[in-house]
C-alpha cells in the first residue's frame, strides 16, 4: 500500500501507533493466511509482524501462529478496522503480515540449491512422484506483465514440480499481495533467481549441460507432446503480448508449441500455456510408460 493512501485513512490518534510501526519498518503487506504462512515457511523474506483480527474465528490461524513463533516474527492482535488500514483489499480473512523485500538467488545458488531443496512448502517430508525428478527442470517467465497471471503461472509450475524459476529484473513486490494470493503462496516457496535478461540465463544453463527450450509460433516449432523433455531442461515462456524476441529464440535448442484440439486462432494466456507445458514435463518424467505407449 502507498504511504499516501495510508495517511488518508488515519482520521484520529488511535491509528498513530499503527502508522508509525508500518512506515518505520516496511511498506509491503502479505494478506490472507495462505500467503502469510507461505512467506513464514519459505523464509525468503523478513517478516516483521503478523497481525490477527480479534474476536474472529481465523481459518489457518493456528498454523500461521506456529509458523510465526518458529520464525521469530512478532504476533499482534488487532481490530478489523486496524487490519483494513494496512490491507490493500478485503479478502485478507483477518490475517495480515508486514514483510520486507524478497531475497533472490543467483543462478549459481539456484543450481546448488537443487540438490538440497525438497519442496520447501506444504507437505514437506511426504514422498511424492514429483520429488523424484532426477534431472532439473527450470523455467524462465519473460515478458509477463500482469501480476495475477504471473502468480498463477508460478502456481502451475510449482504444482507440476518445477525445480526453480528465473525472472528478469523487475520488482514484483510492488504487487506482492496479488502475486502471493494468485499463486496460493507458491511464489514464496519457489526457488527463484533474478537475471538481467534471457540471454544471460541461456548462456549459463547451456554451459552446464541444460537443453534450452522455448515456446514460439514458428514454422520450426514442434509439438510439446512430440519432444522428449527428459534430462536437464531450461524452458523459456514468454508473455501473451510480446512473447520471446527473435534473438532469444535463435539461442534455443528446440522451439515448442501447444497443439489445439480444433481450429482456434486465439493464443492461450500465459497461465494456461505454462500449465500445459509444465504438466507435460511432469507426465513424461513421472510416468514415462505413458509416452512409450503413445508411440506404439
């Protein structure tokens, strides 16, 4: 929330302590128990305080309190009005946190963390087919402009078992509440590196033996269902409006397209295309016998 908007809500002295603690420490808010819990469990940004609405049966409240205590975050009780002062929307459900900026990884740190990261999120310690991937699958979202679509795309990637995310240098924290809610907290759990541009990321992963794939409407593009997606894979997915530029596509090893079931001219949005691509990678790797049967 912008400080100017917050100031306009302060109509008497009872808001003073709230405003003071907010402006002194941080200008980012996480809203709703799912988003707050994700940030606490992931540990990728400082959480200065977690606010709970008084006299309200809070969904997920016990889990958030336990995570806040474990993370050493301050816990405060507040009225509905006080929480509304800090919130950007009305769907916080009585749980809100004040947070600092996210700590991003370098590409080297992202690669190193792959052998250590076991799905740092809900269900830790529970064995699943997705966690058994033997080769890294890392995705770069490039040119995505809408924070809701960005969050939804990360949600699909995380659910499909992608090991890491690469993003261009952009401050998505300005829309933190939207991104975390749209991603159901996956944006906090997902190991993420930030780079100057796609060219830097492509060079890095190629030098480490990754095959580089990208989505494109191009005569050379192959159906994602006809390409073997095993092995270390770095996949670039462009936004709906601009897509990936020609210089980026020229550096890729394979171009992919998602075939339609009927004649339809419109393009899929980035959330739909990301989900289709990520779950095809999962299908091939987790259930390879399906691919073998499809070739017969």
